[in-house]
């Protein structure tokens, strides 16, 4: 019986097949690297955005509380006023259930930029009255306490209720720090490259010669004349965050950091967050 001739792949066919396989593997590896880079970029940018939003929410809460005072919906004005709807809303420095409410001439409040040791740039300090109110701890035993909290969720210093709520924000070693009423600074978020502050001042009509006007000012310019801090009506916060290890291709993209001067982004992953917070009015 005659067996037919058998032959395998030639050397040329083997090399062609190997080359095609290497091309396919290269494409697959490139696609995997691109996918990993995109996933890492999205995760890093999302984390930076979440950190920025967290910091702005904490700072904004404190700024909006500035110049607020206690609101007493049921002031003790005597027995002649029987209808609750006729009772006026009263502002008072400290709520007191045993005495009539007293209208406040000036709230206990302050916005300032103090010098903080080992900090970078300007600091922002927020102060307002820490008043008590009737809080319902359970259905049968209301208590007089404060529902207000500083930037770290505290309202007591040395286990005693602080009369003034203070929160001081500043930048130190890439961390946005805050010092509350307890006096111990703690980091709020990390990877912060810049923390910038601008103040919006209200110029009264009698000084502007017409309608009230607004102008931006820096903390340094207001510290030169401390009385100008009383005219601050809003605070603009700018945060620049940078991913510590993430590198992206340098495609020549430019951006405007907090100082407003255009610069090249390079290979850095940067998130810029800016927001204007108006100080709560207290009827002045």
C-alpha cells in the first residue's frame, strides 16, 4: 500500500503566522494600556472632584453662618399678645426662655485672614455666635443646647460649649487644614496645590456717590485696614488640586490657576474648583 506524501508548514508560512500573532498581541496590549490609563484618569479626577466638593461644602457652610444670630420664633412679649401669628420674629444674641427677647444691634461675627504658623498663602477665619436653642433629644425631654458645628463637627472647647464658633482654613504641606473651637488643626483634604481667597466688598451708596457698588479685594489689602473687613459681603474660594502620581501626555494644554495667570498643564492631572459664597444677612 502506497502512503501519500505529507508536508507541514514552510518556514515562510510559520514566520508570517508568528508576525500576525505578534501584531495582534501588540494591539491587545496597547488597548489594555489605554483602557487602564482612561480608568485611572477617571478615578483620579473623580476623587479630586469629590475632595474639592467636600472642602467647598464645609467652607461654604461656615461662611453662610457668618453674621447669623439666634432667631426666636416665640419671644416672651407679655400676655397681651395671644395670637401666635401676631408675634414678631426677634433676633437676640442668646436665646433665653425666662426673659423677653432683645433686638440685636450688632451680631457677634467676623471674617478675617490671620497669620497661621507653617501655612502657605492666606488663611481664612470664620467666626459667629454659638447660640443655644431648645432641642428635642427625645419625645419627653427637650434640652437647651447648640445645633451649630465648626468645620470639624465640634462645638465645645475643653468640654464646655464655646460662645463663639471659630473655623480657620489654611494650606499646609499640600493639605487643606482646619482649626475648630478645640484648637487642634486637622486635614480636610489632601493633594491641594493652591488655596486662594478673594473678598467681595460692598461700597455703600453714600461712599460710592450713587448706587451701592461691589469690588473684589485680597486678604492682604483688607488687613492693611481692618475696618474694611466689616464691608465684606461674600467670599470667593478657589482650590487647585493635583493628582500626586497620575501622568498624562503633554499635549500643550493651558489652563488658568487660582491667580488667573495662564500656564501650561504639562503632564499633570489638575482639577480647579471655584465658588462664591455670600455671607448670611442678619437684617442690617
